[in-house]
C-alpha cells in the first residue's frame, strides 16, 4: 500500500496512492532503514483508516501526535493526518475550555476540572501559549500549590487533572509533549479529613432532626452510603422496596461508566423505619422522596445546626464521611466485592478513599476484647432483653413485619422471584394507601 524509495544521495521518500487514485510522495530526508520502515508502517495504518472511514489504530494515532512539526505538516499536506491548529491560537484558556466542553462527566467532576483549570490560568495566565509550557514550568506550578497551603490530596487531584488536560492536548496535536507527564500526583485521599461517624452519634443526630425528611436524609447517607445530594435527588417511591429490603439507586456520578448507572442497595434495619415515617407524610401525587432537593438547597448549613443541636461537633466532609462510615461497616462484615457494589465503586477505590480502621477491631486483634460485633446486633439484643424483662412485645419494625403488613388489605399474595432492578412492589403512594 505504501513504499519507501531511496535516491542516489540516500534521501528517502514515502510513496502511496490516496483515495482519489493519485500517487502521493512525502520527502523524508536521510533516514536509516529502520526509521523509514516505521514511518511506512504507521502511514499505511493511517491511510487504511482514512480509506475505510474508521479511527486509526491507537499506536499509529499516538505516533502521529508525537511527530515533529516538519514531518507532521508534510503528512497533513497529503491527507494522512489532520493539520495542527496554528500555535499562536493555542492559549491555555482555549485549551481548558475545549477540554471541559469535550468531557461527559458528572457535575461534581466538572467542578473539579474547573478548579484545576482556574489554578493553571491563575499561575500561567489566560493567554499563555500551551506549547511554551515546559516540564520545569509544570514542576514550579506544583510547588506553588504546596506553598499556597493546599492539602496534599488537593495537590494530587489538581496534578492528576492537569496531566489529563495536557494528555488530551497531545492527542489533539496542540502540544508536542505533555509537560505534566512526569509529575507524580500522589494520593488523593486525606487521612486528616477522614472521620468515622459512630452509630451512637447518628442516633443523637437523628433525634435532633427537625422532621422525617431530614431523618431519612441522615439515614440514607449513613446506613445506605448514598452520595448527597446527587443520589438523593432522583429517588422515587418506586425505587423503595421494604418487603425485599432493597433500594434502587441511580448515580449521576457513575452514569457514564457502562453498567454503573444503577445499583441495588440493601435497606438496613435502622434505615427502614425512617423511610416508613417519610412515606407516611408523602403526597399521593408526588413520586419523589425529596422533591424539594430538585431546587437550590443548602444542606450543609442545616446539617451543621442539627449536629450542634445534638451536642456534637461537626466533622470534616459531613456527608462524605457518613458514606465512608457506612463503607467501613459493610467492609468489616461483608465481602469486599459486595460492599463495593452496594456503594457504587470498586474495592480499590473503597480502600483508597473510604475505609477507616476501627478501634474495636484493633483491640480484638490485640486480644484486648471488645468487638467486631455490629451496632445493629447490639441494639437488637438490647431491645430483646428489655422486652423479655418487661414482658412486653418490642415495637414492630420492618425487620419483624411480614409481607402482608406492607400490602393493602384486599391485595393478593405474591410468589415470584425479583430479578429486575425495579420490581412491581415498589412503595408508590397510590399502591400502599388504603
């Protein structure tokens, strides 16, 4: 398809026939045979992709993006590659805007991209040419982040995004090399901002909540590990199945990853009564659990007030650490792949960002007693003990209720497997109201 010719002076040329049947020639100059054959191999791959209307092989696309200006321009003139944008128009501002516009990620991730973009622009300037940024400049930018007092996790996140931005610039042919490629991002987790929220503290917070809506929000974050507010906004009563104790969760954060848009989450015994209470207040024509979250809301400020009312001190990352505490509990009692699936991330991500060692596990490993026994089991035993001593029956909860308790009086029994994510027995207000 393509061939290399050599004249009497040792100058080599690449020759091929394009899609219009025209023989094209590219002057390569004096090259050794191996280098010339490399060019021929990649040129054939690029030509084949162009003739078939498909994307070139990754190796050939990367090879073309790393070519020097002279050879790249010659290949562009014969149609093997796209011409590069003139260097004078490639400003840092234009690059970051193009990068952000080309991404399909969750709004929170876009916000993180924007923070890094602003940091780069603040340091280098809006009109700084992207081709003029060197590896030394990149190192100095990172040092400036450290000197500005940013946490190591924040520095790591911004370095990671900067590498991503310039990696995209490299694939677009806007730069000849990624100046951030050799920077090591480091860990994006910050141990100083991790905090395990105990079940006892959550009980105090739930008691201090002003209404059933807030009690359910706290319960879903701490006992179901939901992301707040992104995963709470889309919850509907059809997603709640208290009979099978399962919750269907749609995650905007992971929706762009294949197979991760929807997940099933178990409804813990402590969470079920909170959802029951919220359901009792739901309007028959309102399918969502939290309709007011669709508009602007300041959950953090209200959460601070609730925690103070409970007599506790607010911890860093209020809602993230409740989710992380749920992850820690599940990981200590269930297989890692199950816990990670319920939380909507991989076991590796859980280990890096969510799991926190617990004191009682350390004491047990050291032979000092204490327990790995879950708080739910302790509470259940305490309830049973009180009931036995008083001769009274404990309050009926979703853990002790049968299927009939969740169905209308005139409903027929239902025997069948639940293979789908959204079953026919969801808690829609019209279905359950008598």
